[in-house]
C-alpha cells in the first residue's frame, strides 16, 4: 500500500482508494516541510518524463495519422469532375447492355462504319456498373465513387508493410505513387487496373506474411474472375503473379534466404494457373488472355500512327503533348515542358525502389525484383503504364526499405536530441507536405490547365460540348443522325447524344491490318481532304493521296454532313476550308463549340427530302439577330450586371486552378466574333453585322452569369471594334471609328478584360492598335510598354525584328511625351483649378495625352468636380482610360445632379458610361430624357422670343425670333435625332429589334434631312432583310417634278 502521507501524482503512483472503491478528489494543497504550512501543488509535479517507450508510442501514433492522411489525400485528389469523353461511351454502353439483355453484343452498335465488325468489349462489367451508378446519382455519384475507389486503392497500399517497423517510409512512397497516378485517374477501366493491382499485391504479401492463412492466396481466383470482366488490362494482375513466382523460383535456385518454402511456392504456381484459367470465363473467352498482345501490337501502334498522322506525313515524329501512348524512349518526353508532376513523381518512386534494392541486396527478394523490372519495362514500352509501375515501385520500395531498416538500424527508440529531432521533425514536415498537397490539390493548382477541376459531376467544358451537340443534332435537328466527326473524342460525345459515328476512341474496333480495313487511316485521309494541307510540304506529299478522298468516303457510307469542333485554333482550319467551298457545303448550324455542314446535294431516293431539309435549315444569322428576342431560359433578357469585373486576387493568382472555363453563351459569342473576320460564302457575306450583334448579346448573357470571364470582354471588344468600322462606312464617313460611342465601348471592353487578366496580350495588342489609330499618345504608350515587358519575359516568342520595332516605337513615343511636358509650368499646389494646372490640362488635351490630363483633373483627390463641364470631361477621360467602374459611378452621381438642375447637353457621355455595365435601360432613359429636355428648351426659347416681350436693344425682335426659330426647326431636330439614334443602337444591342426599328424610323421623322440618313438607311435595310431601302437623297435636296409624263398612246 502506498504511504498515505505522500502526495500522489502520475509519476509517484496511483492514489489510495477508500474501502467502497470510489476515488477521492485530490487536494489542491500539500504540506511543506520547510515552511510547516500548506502550499499549492506545483504544476510541474504532473509532468511525465520522456522515455524511449513514450517516444515509440508517439511515433506509432504519428505514423497512423500519416497513413490515413495519405488515404484522405488520395480521396481529395481523385475528387475531380469527369472530363474524359471516353467515360461517356462506357456509361452509354452500360445503358445499352442493361436494356438489351445484359451480355455484350457481338458487333458494334454505335458506329455506321464498323457495324459488321466484331466488338470484343472486355470491360462490359465496368460499363454496367457505371451505368447503374449513373442511374442512381448521375455524374456526381460517379465522381464520388471514383474518389472512394482511389482512396481504397491507397488504403490497400498502406496496408502492405512489414510488421514491427515504422510505416512512415511506406507513406512517403505511397504519396509519391499517388502523385504519379493523380493525373491519370479517369472514370474508365484504368481505375479497376489500379484497384486490381493493389489487391493482388496485398493478397500475395499478406499470404506470405501469414503462413497460417493459406486460403488468402486462393482469393486471387475470384479476384481475377471479376477483374477480367471489368477491365481489359486484367492481365496485369496475372503478369504480376507470374513475375513474382518466376523471380521467387530464381531466388530459390540461387539459395536466397527470402525465397518461399517449397509448399508455398507450389501453391503460388497452382493459384497462378487457376487464375489464368478463370480469365477465359468471359463472354469473349480467350480474348481476355490475348489482350496484352493486341494492346502492344495493334492498339498502341494504331494510336501513335493516328496522333502522328503518318499516313499523310511519314516523316513526322513529334507528337506534341500527346505522349501518353508513346514509349519512354521518345526524345520529346524528356523535354522539361513535358515533365509534369505525375511523371516526375513516378520516376522518383521508381528511383527510390532501385535504391532500396541496392541497400537491401543482402536480403534481396527476387520475386519483388522480377515484378518491379517487369512493370518498369512495361512503362518504358508505353508511358500509359507508368502509373501502374509507380504503384509496384511504391510497394517494393516500402518493403525493401523496411527490411533494410530492420537489419541495419537499432530497433529501439532513443530520446537523444538528434534522433528526436529527426523523428518528430521529419514526421511533422511530412504532415505539412501532405497538407500542402491537399490544399493545392483541392484548389486545382496541383494540376495543369488542361486537367479536370476538383469537384463532382461532369466537367463544364465537356458538358458544354455535349449539350451543344445535342442542341445541334438531336431529334429533327439532324437529317439522318450519321455525321462525320472530325475527332475521336468528338465521336465519344456524339455517341452520348445518340448519333452514329464514323469512329471514336475505341481504336481497337476501327483498326485493321491493311489499308482497306483500317478505318482510322480512312478517317485521317478523309479529314485531311476536308481540311486541306497545312503546309506546302504536306500538300506536295499528300497530293496523290487526297484527291477526292472525302467524296468517296462520304458516298461509300452515305454520309450527309460533318460536325466541326471549334475549341482550339487548329479546329478553324477545317472550318475555313469548308466555308470556302460553298458549291460543296451548306452551313446549317453554329453552336458554342461546334458547327455543322451538310453536302449541297445528295444522290438517291431521299434527294428530294434532303433538299427540303437543306432549304429549311440553312443558317441565317440575320434572321436570328433581327427577330425580336423573346426572353427564355436559353436567352434571358439582358439586364445590368450585378457587379463589375474584379482583378484576380492573390489567392486566385497563386493558389487557384489555372484552368479557364467559359459559359456556353460566351463560347458561342467567341465563335461569332471570330467568324466576323472570316471569308464567308456569298450568301452570308452580308450577315457580318448581324453576327456582331449576336456576339454582343451572347457575351452579355454570359457576363451576367460570371462578370469575371475575360473572354466575354474580349468578345465585346472585337464586336464593337468591327461595328465601328462598318458604321463608319455605312454613315459615309460621318461616324469615325476612333471616336464616339463604338470607340468608347471597344476600349472599355478591352480594358475590362485587362482588369480580369492584366497580362492578356490580345487585349494589350488591340488597345495599342486602337489608341494608336486614335492618336492617343500616352494611352497607346501604356500598352506598348506592356508588350515590351512581355518581350523581355518571353524573348523566344518574338522575332528580332519585332523586338527592334517595338523598342524603336517606345523610344519615339517616350521622346514625344517628354517634349510635350518640357516647358509646361509646375502644377499649382492644392487644387486642380489653379491657373498652372488648367494650362497643363489644356495642353495635354490638345496633344492627346489623356492619362496626364486625367491626372491633372484628379490632382486634388476629389471624387467629383463641382463644375459640370469639367465633371463631364472627367467621366469621358475615365471611360477612355479604361477605368470603367469609376466612370460608371461618377456618371450615376452626375446624372442625379443633371436631373435636379435640368442639364441636357451632357447626357450622352453619362449614357455611354452605362453601356459597359450592360445598363441599357439607364442609357436609354438618359438619352430620351436629354431629347425631351432639348425639345423643351428650344421651344421655350422660341416662345420667349415671340412678341409681345420686353424690348432689348442688344437683341432686336426680328433677329432674336428668327434665331430661335432656326434653332428650333433646324438645329434642334438634329440634336434630338442624335439621342434617338443612340437609343435605337442600344435597343438593337439589347435584342429589342422592333423597338429599335421604330426608333430608327423616328430619327428620320424628327429630322428627315439629317446627316444620319445614310446610317439609318443601312440599319433599316438590315432590320428588314433588304426589303426596305430608303432614298439616300434627303427631301430637301430632291427636285419636285413640275410635269407629269404624258400617257402613251
């Protein structure tokens, strides 16, 4: 029994208990022999001294946390949107199987070219599974299940560890393997490959470490049975077992202490043989075993030839970024731009595995070595197998490292400072590294711009493409639902929307050993014939092959139309080629990511029906643009944006995903803005203005959803710039393209794009051109400097001549600005209204140095100027300088002041400042109010000048009345008509076409002899589809007929 007089602590022992067994509450005081009194218990009395046992328990707990952190990281990195189009085909196939008797069909059901070919769908079980999950929770459920499966894979990897040794090393190897796989985790049978491989390694390891559980190895048989029906690469599991068994047999022959005992080795070979046998329990029998032969001898070579387009250019060897199906010996792989995190991490864990073999060579497990070398060779043969090799490398590196540690290092823990620092500090750094990976993986920054974003469901870009194809082709929108798809991935998407395709990413189905049976070769030749050669050398090489290739293919398979993807610059080569062949192709549809072209004629029994379809479906941009837009879910009414564009935050710049995704509306607007400058067929040549207005409306619809989408502002800038040129011609030179409403709209849009993306080169180049043409000296200089900065950062992107020309231009403009500033007086201190400041302001305005003029106006730091004229000038300068939000806020304040004071002559700049925010209603209201006010003031002056009135010697009665009458009847109508014209243009942008048409007519009713007559004539002709063309000669210039022609006898 402990002494009751002694204080109790954790270190001293356990306090005594009363007879009833209940524990008493310890006293908060204790006796002090020195003082003879009571003192509080020292807080350090409960301190537990660190011992090796406690350090060991702490390390075990930390290792447990790190293991689960890796599993959670796997779940997080796998929680991505589904961005691979091949996943759609798997779901669609599963839906077909579920509705057609479960078992896979013997021939293809999704194409019109291979419908008579055998289709060995080895992953039919996976298709059924994903279709079932999709039926329950759509693509969100599929994304979630994918993340859970990947977490399970790395939980199994973490379980492969030697008992009694720290698992910290295994977690590090597992993390590297995870990073090696994280870019290759699609919703495809590849996930089953990873899972099956992890299960195989775990079963073999756990069986080997548990001799008393021989039945565990027998689990390989049902695993292989399921695996081969879910994944065409189930042979990898058999390959791992075979390599391990062969290596172990070699180790036994070499008398390796790590080799299996004879009975265990016999059982391993028996299970291997049974596993091979059960792989033929499959709807396609032996083809499951023959899959590796077909993969490496046919499918991978076919993909390489397709990517390189060797049938067109046999000398081409550079696949660009499409390296996945090429061997690791290809030179382009080792270029630094292609070495992404996945490849580097896989190579790192493979390197660690090699080091672990060298360290543990005295206890070498030949089975591990054989399996590692086998999978490493598979990865060398094709980069597609590198993630699987990384998984195997992580396991063997873990086991070899732990074996070496157990033999070479002390197995007891120490409390020495160095060892504690390594144990605690190293594990802490590991946790921090995992946390950092989780953070950047969760934000998407860990992946490149082309990878899927974190989240659940279908990728936004893929969803846009699928919805667009469905809108363009589903139901009655297609003549026969048999399009020619220009890309394999587009074939996947077309299958999803219910179309028959020429080919898709099931390359094994379309490959043939000879030229005639190889549909992939035929697809490339047909596409090349449609697209035209991209270089003179390619044209010369392919001239004999191209000929009339596309006509023969289309006639052979009865193809009536082709679908052109519009996502990257290369896609527009095919579009441009088809637009230049109006005798062969009729353009029928344009969407956010695709365009549809039909042959102009079709032979056969359905020729008449086909012609009727073409007549009813020819694309007509003018009809779409100039019919009143009825607001609906697809195209809602345009309204003022909820907020302005925001500059990218520090978090978005450095931590958020670099992937850019635009809404379908902005993507469609981008297509329209690009096509305005294309060479169009004669039938569509007069549709460019309509296309520009459609681009504006689509961009405004998209920006209403996401005001930070830079592409939307670029679309607006391009469309407004185009309209400024068209309207200059239509007005016969009275509306210069580099001043007025369109000019301000264009520069405002491009400057808004630069707020969202300050380094956008397209916006800088366009603004440099616009400001230079407008002779705005320092505004153009600002963007010239931005271009020069980019040249310094990326000198390889520019030729020496470009760099020299920009440098010379900067020197000239800088000298001109310096010369203007030379001799100007210093600005007055205190206010911007000082004499010196006003002199500087006038000089800068005269010399078109608008940034410096604006700086003079804002020298006093006030948000607004009490002088209405100065404030109007400031709003215009803000708008022209790109400070759109400030201009809008200042315009709202100024309009309130103008309404109170009856100001009318300054409404135009206030209304224009509302347009960059899509505040069309406010702009219309300002212009209409200004027109009414102009009418009221002119009429009041006329009435006030009429007699009887007080005599004024300085203004005699006849002169005053005559002047007022001239102002009211001649000058005022022109001013009012100007405001009405602006209202008409705003209404047309907004989609209120009939109201805009009436406003244009009102312009002529108000001022028939106006200078705006040619301009109004152009737009009325546009809005009436050329049916109404008013007389260009104004009524005042017409000669009235004095004689009528005599009647003919």
